[in-house]
């Protein structure tokens, strides 16, 4: 991929995401990835509502997270989502950094595949509508 599609969002760590030590519970990181992924899909012009309207769901089939340094209550962070693959699956990389220092805190990735609905038919290639949206975005930017 010559050009890159990415988006960054900012977030302050809320109290309900932390444990008794005031650090983010490890199971909440996928939620943060999801928030950035939704922003990325909106930027491309093919969000979850548009996916469903076009007859496809894109379930996550793989998720990886590398916890470098814990996120803490009230910390302001940036969450970047970057589209790495889209022809056969959606592969998105994530990077969470401290908003002020830029220090790397967490990195991860998710893999999603297209499933044609109804019928739950796994697709071995991404639907043409997704490929077109990505190619159109890349051509304009």
C-alpha cells in the first residue's frame, strides 16, 4: 500500500474503565480500538451502518494487543487506527500514545472478514463496495 489511511482520536480515561489500582483493565483496550476503528471506517465512507445496508457484516476474527505501559484514570491519550489491508480482509493496526508526551503505551491489531448476510456466508475477498470506497479515498488524498 503506497498511501496510508489512518485516523487518530483523543480520549480521557474514564473512571468506569479502571480497576482498583486506577489503571485501565486489560479487557477495555479492545473498546478503545473499536472507537478508533469506527472513526477510520467513517473517514473511508463505509461505516458499520453502510456495511449492513450493503448486505455485509465484518466480525472481528483476530485481536492482538501489546500492553507497553498502563493507561491510568484521567490520562489523556491518542488512539490511532491505520488500515493495513482491505482486499481480502480488514487488517487495522492501532497505537495508543500519551496525548502530551507522545509516549507509546499500547499497540495492537484487529482482523475482520466480510460475511454476506443473510446466510452467514464467509467471503474470501472483500466486497467491491469496500474496495471502491478505499480506492476512491486514496485517489482523493
